[in-house]
């Protein structure tokens, strides 16, 4: 069965880069790619208080523009990428982005959402566009892959998985990570922030469980002593030239303990490493 991947696009350079990266990442698999564009009406109407209805001239004009942009996008991809294993589908909608993504995930049974970290309005200093943060925070039905603007695709050789060993892991949570690692012969670097405390019995058990889950995937355990997790991950990635960071996004985890906004800022802004949020 084909893997189904959803990639929202606003037709910006950053979005095109995310599309190319994801297509290359899954080059070996049979995939159906769904490109989603949520069009708005600002440029067509002076009175933005009334949302144009389907069938109205303004609505149809905005939709037609979105569809024309999709024709250009598919032509661009055809010029650069020829992979018989891949099918492309386009969806233009005026729905809210989060709703549109959730509807498509349900309707097409999507396996992965991939997106660029900035939109066309990419403001310098605003790292992950609010849309990407929204997707990582709200989408729980499948993993979300965020691809920074300047990342060129290279087959990942090391994927960093930061953990405090406090949570009990489920094998199913790592399905995509293990699949990705196998596909690219990548190693998993399990990274623990050591606050100079011995691991508790629970943590030791969870560490053993993790070793069992990754038993057929090359993996190594690493410990860092940085005070700040963000800085620690960043320097670890830089020192080893790692290719991706993966973490499990448990409810309220993203903005909570480990991956708080400052951390996303630290490892995300001007970062050259895609981030995979697993669920």
C-alpha cells in the first residue's frame, strides 16, 4: 500500500523546498503526495469582513489562482524529479489550515504531514511559522515533519532522539522513526540530558525498554551535561553533523517541559535540521 503524505503549500520557496526534501526522503517508497493550498481573499476583495461564498466571483477567482499555481508546481516538479513510484494530487480549499489538514488526514488516511518552517511572509527572527507550530502542537493523528528553509536534502545518517527516560515508551510510537532509519541506513542517537543525578529505577527500566525497541536499528546512547536542553541538543547536532531531530509529542509536551517555545527557537531558527514530531 502506498504511503500517503500531506504537504501544505503557499507556493513560497520555502514550501517548494519542503516538498522537494520530502519527495527525496521517501524516494524509495511508493507514495501518494497530497499538496494542500488554503487560499484567502485579501487580494481580491476590499471588504474582508464578509467571507466570499463558494460560487461568488471573488471565491472562484481565488480558487482558480490556486489551481494555476498548482499546475506550475507540478510542472516544476516534473522538470526536476522523475519518480515512477510517486503520485501527486492537489487540493485547493478556503478552509482554515488546521481544519483543512485534519479533514484530509481523516479523508485520505494520511501517514505523515510535512511542511516548511516559514511561509511566504517569513519574517526574519520568527522561527517556525505559527502554522508549523500549530501543526506540531495540534495534529495528533500522524507524525509531523518540519523542514527548515535552507535544508538541502541529504540522506539522513544520524537521527537524534532527546529523552529524559521518564516516560514509558510504546513500540508503536517509533514505527515511523524506525522505518525512516532503515530506509536510509541511519543510526539513532539517543540523547539524555544529565543533571548530575543518577538515573532512577524507572528511568533505567525505560532506557532498557528503548534499547529493546531499537534492538534491530543501529543506535547509541549519549549523555550531555549542558544546563539548557536546547543548547545541548544544538551543540550535539553541530559537533556530530546530525541530520534530524525526532521527539515524541505527548499532550502538552511540546510547549511543556522539553520542547518549550525557547527550545524550538534555539534548535529551529536558522537550524539546518528537520524536526520530526512523533505521536
